[in-house]
């Protein structure tokens, strides 16, 4: 599943974690802009960990991501995990006001 996106406000940015000598990841959380806001945690991996550096907590963004799922078994118990793997972050554009100049008054009697 690719080309998913969501808009929200950056809530928390975590430090980069070095998992192995060749694998790093960095997580961040956004709060969605909807009636019932959701706190969504995304991860950036490898060369993408720096994408979040140009953004600040409190900034509105659009996050493009892939949905990743995996199975993990320990003993007789199997668990399933989902990751939101971000691959692009964009600043959410501030809406431009559509106010136009007032219409000139007319000489019409009505």
C-alpha cells in the first residue's frame, strides 16, 4: 500500500535511533485535523531520518507514507504490528484569503 497521506500538526519529534550499524530510524507524532483528533506515530528509516529536521513541533504538515505490517511469533504467541513508514513530509499551505475588493456602488434605484 503506497501513496497514502494524512494532514495534521506535528506533536512530538523523537531522536534518531541507531538500531544497527546500517539501520537507523526516527519517529514523530502528528495530531490529525478532524472532529476526533488522532495521535499518529510515523517512522522515518535510513536516509529518510533527516526529512523531519526542517519542521517544528506545532507546524501543520502533510505526511505521505506507506502502511507496513508484520507478524511476530514468540513461543506459542503470535502478534501483529503495523508501521506507518513516512517517505515525504510537506508543509501544509496556509489558505489564501479569497476576499475581493468591494463592488462599486451602482446608480440603479433598486
